């Protein structure tokens, strides 16, 4: 598995960002799950902070998807 961060776009007068995150689910990097995540930032937020927050948000979204898939 691998994770890739695509575009990081500032929104709301730079108080938030939208981040494209792709998680490849096999060794050949052809099967993937993509997220477009939005969360708040401050002027002090670093790229490392954004990537860490994006990973945490992607995990939460995957957990929600697993719950939804298992109940439907």
C-alpha cells in the first residue's frame, strides 16, 4: 500500500484547505481509493501538518465507509 498527496488548494481566505489524497491498495499502484478532504488551517500550519491531518481524515472516512458497506 502507498499514499499520495495531490493538489492542496487553499479555500475560505486561506483558513481551510482541500487536499486530494489517493491510497493505493495493491503493490502495483493501480487499485486505489481517492478522497478530497477539507479541513481548517492556520497561517502557522506546515505542509507536514497538512499531510498528517489528511491521513487522519482519510482514516476516519475509510472507517465510515467500512461501517456503511457492512450495514448495507
